[in-house]
C-alpha cells in the first residue's frame, strides 16, 4: 500500500510553520533558522552536509525516515521557491544541482513549466492540479512506494482537509513566532481520524505523530 | 519571593484554551470536557471528588502543585462565571459552597460587587484593575506566598504581555478545536524571557513549563 506521508514539519508553539516576510534571502521570513535548529544538531543532518558528529537519539531517528520507502514527493509552490520564482525561468529550487529528494518531485503551481531533470535522480515536474489529482500522479510515479507530502504548511493543510494524509510527523518547537503561516487553521476534529502520539526530546522539541485509524 | 504562577492551563494543539459557545450549560463551549479529560484520570482529581484510584505519574505530579505555596488567586471574569453572570446577583462561581481555592480569590471584572466569603477559606473579591494593580493586591493578600494566575486564556495572555508571569505550566492536549479563545495571540518572542521544558506523558498530553530566566 502506497501511503501519503508528511515528514517533520516544524511548527512553533503558536502553530506557525513559517514566518512573515518570505524572500530569496529569508526562505522562512522572520522565523530565520529557529524552526529547524533541532535538525542541524543531528547526525543525519551532519552526514548530509559532510560533517562529523551530531545526536543519534529520537530527533535523529525521526529524520532518518526521510528517504526510505519514499518514491515521490509533492510540494507546494511556496516550498519550491521564493515568492515570485514563477517569473524566473532559471529557478531550479533552493537545493543546488543535486537536491536531497532523489525521486520525482511534483511541484503544485498555477503556472506549470517544463520538467527539470536534476542530478542524483530528482526530477521536478510542475502540476496545476487538485490534491487528489496530484496524489494520483505522484503515486503512479512512486511505483508502489510512499509519497512524501512535502509542505509547506498551506499545501499540507489542503491535503489534510481533503482527507488524503495517512501518516504525519509534526515537530513542536518551543518558540512563539506570533505571525506567519499557520498549519492548523480549519482542521477542527482532525484527531478523530488519527491515533496521535507525542514524544518530547531532550533537545526541547516534541515529536507528534498522526497515524490514520486502521492503518 | 512571591511568584506569579500559571498552573495547568490546557490548550488544544491548535492553541485554544476554550471553545466557542460558552454558556451556563457548557462552560468550555464546544470543547466540552475534552481539554480536561487527562485530569480526571489522575489520583489528585479522584481524591478531590472522593473517588479511589487514578494515575500517580507525571500528570498527577504536576496537578499536586495546585495548592502548596499559593496564597491567593487572580482569575478573569470569564473563569468566574458564564457570559452574563454580572447580571445575576446570586452567582457565586461554578464551584459550590466550598470552592477548591481555600485562599482569597481576586476576580477581574469591570462591574465589581461586594466580596463573598465562602466555606473553606475561599473569599471572592471583585476588582476592576490592571494586571499590575491586581497582582499587587493579590500579593498583599498572599502574605509572602505565591499568586496563582488562574485564567482563562485572555487574562493569562494579558499578564504574559505585561511581563508579570514567573512560572507557567501549559498542557498540550492532542485535539484540534478549530475555534474558541487562543492562548498565544500577540506573544511573539515570549521564549526569550523563559527557560522552556516539554515533557510528554503516557496519557497523551505534553506538559510545557516556562520558567523565567534567572529565577
């Protein structure tokens, strides 16, 4: 069974997955790196950027689920680029020539362009599609493996509202951003469809997993 | 030193400390009992209502800090009664003839009335005052002990915004209420003034404590 999975979306205590004032220089706006500092301390992250050390506890364990079993990703236009990237024909995402996905990646945008094949197995496809249509396309590309619902918050919320998410891992970071994009708006009663587990980490964050009932 | 302490304010994952549609019949509106079910399972709660059993783990440990060292409480009008209680001269709070406070309790309201002495040491005083003024009055009544900042969410937020809280215990409940009164609005950067610790409980809730830096 090919699952639709949300992986380690970090949100502040007040529910913001990104700040205000997003730009090429500030991908998360006034939030800066604060939502993701917990990741930078892990062994998984250090290995990815070619550095030694890092923690190997619960934070690392969750992050190591990033690639295994994933055959495709769907991401929102707001994750693929800065506001306005659609006007930049040279924009190929934030991740350099060899992005960390290594699968087909479907970028949801109302202004699709031709697919871009990157190094390392990542190909960006651009779709103007509903969540249901996008998931069908990604599943076909994933060849039986799971599909990562990659964010940002707005598209995760759309997929949750459409009832399409099978498993979700949220990371609560103990800061108050005050403004930005909220993950939770309009999802009253979401817990009815999921088994929810919370686990605090010595790093200060709390991992919250949502597993669809009956999965 | 007399501290101002917030004790076990329960909020949903999306940050609501109470629901919508508050009334005499529904003190927490559409939230019902869902924010407080974790409390009902503890030994502390069972003892208070004269029942045996209950858990004696981390949830119970936090709740047992309710009374010790507290010399007075301040609560908002929305905690003392249902919307409109100010028009009911007989209203004496939700808690019967012997309320669980057993100290002076200062109720913040724009329509103060004469103090009410209850059984068991609780006396309700009614103040039309700023957070700073109310805290001064409560500290004087607490005779060197701490002051409980009792809620609801709106008054806790006012006291946080005024920089008056020394210690705060929040309980994250894994439900999504979708609507109601948010605790966190307007508190960007609050974490700068506090050491924050999160601890998940086997019951499913996560305890988050805020301890003022340097305390």
